[in-house]
C-alpha cells in the first residue's frame, strides 16, 4: 500500500479495516522514528509541537489514521 504524503479523510475512508490498521502501524513507526531522533537531539527541551516540521507532520499523519481506526472500533496495538 502506498501512503500519500497528504493523508486526508477521503483517502482514509477508501481503506478497508485491514489496510487502515496496516497504514496506522506504518505511520506510527514513522512517527516514533522522528520522535526518537528529535528527543535524542533536544533532550529535556523536547516539545512535540515545537519540533521540526517532519516530526509534526509525521505525528499528524499518524494521528488522523489512528483516530479513524479507533472510531471504527479497531484495536490498535504497538510493540515497544
């Protein structure tokens, strides 16, 4: 599955439940990668919404898909 750069409601609604969960997992992994990088760089000064645009965009893309999955009643699990 190809995840568009601009995640929107139309794209999300085109996904079945399995693809939505797959996209959610992929976007969560991408967000966590950006988050770990920024936390390592900024340390105690880390603030998500004051971070670089790639971090904030990764968070927003994941959040939109995660919220859609939860609103469909899908169980989202992440391994740490």
